[in-house]
């Protein structure tokens, strides 16, 4: 991230997941903890849990495509519970979801160099907004875990915007909050499709990390 030029911009739009921290590590830790809980507390074999999670996730992706809630772990495991128990089991769903995010957040740390970069941008007076696909509550919990308020001014989630990246409204909402125009800001993210192409479609400079 440190190679990204900070001259001639007033604001930065930043993706969160897999840009500021390593998503796969956190996901894997959370997922393994859920598998262990399902086994120990509910007597569900690892392979059964994996199948139910995958099936639930795929159905939620399909039903809610393009919305923030399409990534909701709570909905994945609600559907997983219906697959595993033959009926809805909110106790199981809430239990697994809570464990997933607790372990996920415990594992979360900044990628190397990210804090130095954010500090440098802040020192230059550059305003920053997180632009992220997912529901507001968990993205706010991630914000608190990384203490992003030390650097970042605003948050835009796809739940709030009603569309996901690369949808224009995600970026427009961020620019509105920051009070800047497209040519005054730059976008940084890990996804070519969502972050880079989404921003470039509006004439925002974009950098893939
Ligand atoms: Mg990302």
C-alpha cells in the first residue's frame, strides 16, 4: 500500500476486507471454531456441518445476490440449521454466528504497512472513508476491533447503500459523506471487479492491493 501516491488527492476510499487485514486467516479461524462448537455442543460431525454451511451459504448468495445481507453468517447458519435439524433452530444459528465473529475478530490484525500508510495519509490531511460490502453491524465491530476511528472518518456499507460494489451508489455515498468529487479522491481495494472497476466507472483513480 505504501507505493500509492498521496499527492493531489483530498480523500481516500478504502475497502476493508482483505485490504486492511487478511480475511482468509480470520474466516478460517472462525469457521473452525464453529465446527468444533457444532460437534461438542450439538453432536454434529465436521463433514455434516461443512455441507450444511456450504449449502446454506450458496442459497443465501443466490436469494440475496447484490445485497449486503447476502454475506450474513446468521442467515447461512439459519439455513444450515434447517438442513441439520429439519426445522429452524435460532439457538444454534445465534450460537454459531456469535462464535464465528468472536473468533474472527480475535484473529484480526492490520496487514503489514497498513497503519503506517493510514497515518501518513492522515498526517497529510486526507479524509478517509471505508467502502465495504456487508451488513453494518459486523463492519462496525471490525472498525472497533482495528480502532479505525484513529484514522478513518466515515463508513459506507452495502447494507446502508442498498447495493454492493461495483454499484455506483456505494462510491457516490462515500463521496457525499466526504464532500469530495471523483477527481479529488482515490479508491484502494483488493478486488479488480468490485473496487477497481467500480471506482473507475465513476472516474475515481483506483489502486489494487
Ligand atoms: Mg475486499
